[in-house]
């Protein structure tokens, strides 16, 4: 059975386009230090990323994925994290290999691009600008742009409406289960990359339609998918 030709691509930010973990962990540990807590290993903070700033603050304060700090501590933590991350947003963050080349290839063949992330807008747009990726995207949706964020399908549904296409004509590329679930719920093609901040095990466990090594391979896949 022939798949619909893909017309648009949504891409996750943290762990897919940009390697942000050093600065995220730095901000989280600066927050913890100001609250009197010891710093956490970077690899542990990596497992807390992916569900937006609120979840990251809760998890790094409690040092567990399902942790719930007191409301007062959480509110203080959010304020401190925002301030700390503002100061180190661009310190070590950089695009993953193949990102620029992959986006250029997608854009050159007429694929319309969206960045869909659970990161707050106050951080998303400055990062895309500072890394030179902003011009690739017609649409940027952050975790606070809509009433819901990934894994809810709303951001992808909104993107489909924005591009004027059916969900089957859009692909979602990401590194975590939230990206794959959002794509499946919306009816979009799901593509996973093997790097990033996934904590759920091997990339194959995500259940994506395709796994690619990076965005160049993803671009090649999308160019040929209509005839497979």
C-alpha cells in the first residue's frame, strides 16, 4: 500500500535538534545549590528531561521522576530555574551533527518545517535564533503555546491545520516517547532518532514507524516514502 507523500515535518527540540543537556543540568544544579541541595549528575538530569520545564524542576528538586516537592519549594524552584537557565541558555548548547544539513535538504525539496517542543517559549525561540536554526521553521510551538503539549496530539493537529494538510501527510521526528505518542495519536508518521535524552530504553522500544541515524537519513527517507 502506497503511503501519502509527506508534505511537512515537525521536529522536537531538546535531544533531537539541539544538545541542550549541559546547560539544562547546569541550571538545575544552580537552582538546587541556591536551595541548599547537592548537585545531581548530568546523566541523571538527562533522564528527567522531555516533559517541559515544570516536570524538570519537580524531578530535579525531588531527584526522582515521580517526585512532588512541596508547593512552596516548587514555586521557589521554578523562579530560580528560570533565572539560572536564562543566564546559561547558550553556554554549551549546540546542534547535533547532520541537523543543519538535514534541515537544508528537507527545505530544498519543499518540505515545510515546524519545531514542536515542550520547552517554554521564553527559552525555545532564543535558542533557535542563537543556533541559527530559526529561519528553517515556518511554525514554532513551545510547551506553553497551546492548551496541551506532547504527548497530547494537539500541537501536531494545530501544525497540520497551519500547513493545510491531513495528518498522514506530516511526519514527527523526535528522540522520546512523547514525540512518538503525539504522532501516533494525531495520525502522523513517527520517526525516532537514536540519540537524545530518552530514558525508556533502546530506541526500538519507542514503537516509531521508522528509526533513522539523524536528520540527513530522515530527509532521504521522507523523499522516498511516497513510493514505498
